[in-house]
């Protein structure tokens, strides 16, 4: 990929520059990340929808510290992770050992059009003040028939108002998305939605999520019990039309397909 310039951000490499130290810190961070039962559920769904293949060009929009980007790199994908936060990009570069990350606003991505096979954006869209602009940018950088996988905070499952407020403040959420709303936005831009599902959408799983807001360390201590219980609960008693989180996969229709759609 030569259509852009990755920005080298070297804020922490003086402390984590050796491969040995970097691998230890990366292991600790990924392990801590994985102690969130709903993040593990999310990762399983994302990779099931994304189906990454070796040498595919993948953009991880709003990649944060690069957890998903690093996993994709290990699978042989050509990955570029973007985030507007300089410290997050520095951490991602240091942990991955690769200069595969770029400082960028999701609403103005620094790439030419039609260059990525796939785009992934994990629990990010709900934080953008201009979410539709970000979706337009994702559409622009995808190749025709390329696909995007998104996860978003939905909170369509009824929660006590004070917990919704606490979650919104704690995680800086600008907007919660329902399936109907997000599907409408994607199809309006020319995407075809192929897969979608709510998760953490059963009484027990939602109770565990509520506990994670009130007592995050306690929820981490319950892992992997919380993971097993939430998976079984969602499978047996999950509500298909609501949930705490939403995952969706959509394909960029080719110009000829768009003509056919508009003429019907």
C-alpha cells in the first residue's frame, strides 16, 4: 500500500522498545482486554462476519490501541489501523512492532477511494458526532463488493435510566444505534446489509453487563464464568430484536448493482 503515509508516533517506545518487554506488555494488555466477557463475545462475532484472509487489505477504523489490528496482522492481512488519538496510535505501534497505524479522523480518512478489501470498526461509530460522515468515508475507501463489519453500543434492551446515563458518560457515547436505524443509514449510502445480530441480549447477560458498569473489577474476577453464562443465556433466552450491543456486516454494491436498485 503506497497511497498514504503512516505517521510514526514514538511516545512510548523508549520504555517498551525491546521485543521482550513489548511482548510481555502486549500479553498483559490483551489478557486484560479479554477479561471483559462482552469483548470476547464481540471478537467472536467480528471475526465470524469479517472472515479475514491472508493478504487482504483491511482498514481498522478507530482502532484504539490496536487489539483487532494486531490480530488481523497475525492472520496475514495487510492492515492499516486509524485513530485520532496520538497515544493510542503510539501504543498500537509499540505493541505490534509495525508502522501499520495512521493518525486520522474517521470522518476524513487519508486514503484514496476504492483501495480496501474490508473495513472493520469495533464499538466506535457511537462515539462519532458525525457518524453518517464516517460511514460515507468507509464506503468511499472500500473496493466495489468490499465489506464492512461494525459493532456499536445499542442499549435497545431496557436498562435503568441511571445506568444508561452512567454508561453514556463513562464511555463518551454520542448516539446509540438500533438495527433499523443503522440498516437504514447503510442502505441509504449504497451498502447491502448481509448479516446482523444483537448480543448481550438476555436477562442474565444483561445483568452481568449492568454489574460491569457498577463493579468492573468484580465482573473481571468472574471471568470466564461470566462469559460462559452469558453465551448460554443469549443462546437460550436472547431477544432477537434488542440488545446491549449490535453487530452488522454490509457489502458495498458495485456501480451496476446500484443502477439496478435505483431503477426498480
